C-alpha cells in the first residue's frame, strides 16, 4: 500500500475499520469529528509517493485525476504540480474540508476553472468564491482554462 502526498516518506493512516473505511485518513484530524476520533483508530504505516514521481517512473500522461483523500487533498495536489502544469489533466476533487479548499486555491492559481453540477446532467462554471463552493458541493470539477473549449457543449448556463 502507498499514499499520494507532497513528498516521499512514510505516514500513518488512521484506519477506522471496515464499517467506517470511507473516512480512513492520513490527516491528523477526522472528517467526522465527534464521531470518529483519529486517536482511537488503528494506525497503519504506509509509504508516501508523489503523483509526479509515479507518473515519471511509469511514463504516464494522465488526462483525468480524481482526488478523494479525506483531508489530504492539498498534499496530493502539491505532489502533482508537474503533472498539473505539464499534462493539464481534468481534476475531480472531493470538497468540504480546509485541505480541499487549499487544493482548490492552488488549482485556481495554476489556471484551472471550477465547474459544478447541481443535478444529473447539469454542469456549469462556478462564478462564486471557492470557500462557498467548498461548503456547498461534495465534489468539484477543475478544468484547465486552456481546455475549457472542449467542455463548451456540455455546459448548462
């Protein structure tokens, strides 16, 4: 097992067991404070790799990346800066945490446009602030501004 992060090394993952495995996290705090306490979780040491190093090692050119990292989103994005600037993949990012907001702000600085879906079949550019989008939506789609022309026909205004 390994985890994506900002720099190589090792880290403990908080394992909440099968029933709550969707909330296992590398972050010091749980996304379910008051319900799941990371200090009570089983700790498993995993290797940290960067997405940049994995892509380089395996000669990949990702076009799409999904990041659902339970409070570790910013570390994942930071460890993928080369991919993001060179390959310019579309990124689907889980939102709702401070780490996700920091990742969103970094993506915005790297020239990404935020898209949201309000219902099945709906996709539109987000005109509000990222803090608000982080609060409202579970997932956000980030598209490099240079690739927005490919999404024009899909957007509902």
